[in-house]
């Protein structure tokens, strides 16, 4: 049997996918930590063990993500944008606009004719435009990142963040807590702030056809809801939004063969 592997070495987590004949065999994820190379090697080892596949049976590996260059194994590097497009096409072929919310940056991508990337835009280098902002606020409020979405849906009056900077946003969140605002309203306000930035990115590439959200931000139901309200349309959310780019890398490894 011949297998193909995609590895997405992100700033927060390193994700991997194994495919064979276009079928997904296994997913895996490990924290990236401070050493991308160690995370990539650990991910590959544990992914293959989980899939019960030998490295000798792997016919191609594609790496992508901010830490792809640190991977300590033989692979072909491909951009995150292309891997994201290919991953979405593999599971949601009707999608023509992608909003990818990662731990370091966010992207809006428009897919044109024949499934080719037509346009894309990347957020500015500030945590306020990525899922990192959610992590910062979770730390301030001392709650689990996974609880942010469900808690925000209980908000009755979201606060408005007056800054577009993550550092000042953190300070503003602390101030709101001291003023007695509820955790739910603060979280809903964070989602609105991030949704404003993401909708602006989407507007730059143009919303066409079905629209999907992927990346770790796709796991946050509160963010998805807020973004849907800003865009005025329903977003398609893959079952494993954080693995879409790694899946695309695996499919590209197979396509080349």
C-alpha cells in the first residue's frame, strides 16, 4: 500500500493527515511549542503510529505552515494558501470563498475557475486579526479556550472594543472585568471585533458562491455566528476545520504522484 502525508506546522499547533487513494485514513495534532522541528518530528512519528503505517510505505510528504522549514524529515514545501484551497476542495467542492483563521494570521481566499486560486489577502501582523486574540482574552478571563464560543452565545449585550490592537484589547478586557461587565458580554465583544476584521478581509477578495471557515477559529461557534451576522450568509464549517490545510498538503502530495 502507498500512503501520502500532509503536515501543517502552525504557530500554535502542528497538524497531520494521512491519505490513500484520496481517502482520509488518520488525523493527528500536537502543540507546536517553541521548537517547530521537534513538533514536526513528533507529529510525523505519532501520526504514522496512529495510522499503523511505516515511513517506508509513505510515497510523499508535503509540509506547510509557518514552521515548515524546520521539519527534520524529507518533504516538499507548499504554501499554506494553496494547501488550504486544496483541502477545502477535497471536502467541500462547492466552496468559492474561504476564511481561514489561524493562530498567527488569518486569510481570505477566493477560488476561481477550475478550482484555481483567484485572489487572496492576509491579515496584518497583529494578533487582533487572528485566533491568537481569542487565546489572549481567554488567559485574561481565566477560562478554557474551548469554552469561549458557548459562553459568548449567552451574551445579552456584547461590549464594543474601541481598539483594533491585541495588546490594548487585553488591557480593555481587564478594565471591563473591573467595571463589572459579564464574561459572556466581553467574549461576545471580542468575537464582534474579530469578525469585523475577518469580514473586511473577505470583502477585499469578494464573496462568491459558498463560503467556508477553517483553521482553529472554525472551532469557535461564537466566532462563526458573529462572522455569519457580519457577512449576512451561512458559513460552511468542516468537521475538522483545524486540519483542512494539512489535508490539502496530503492531497497535493498524492496529486503530484
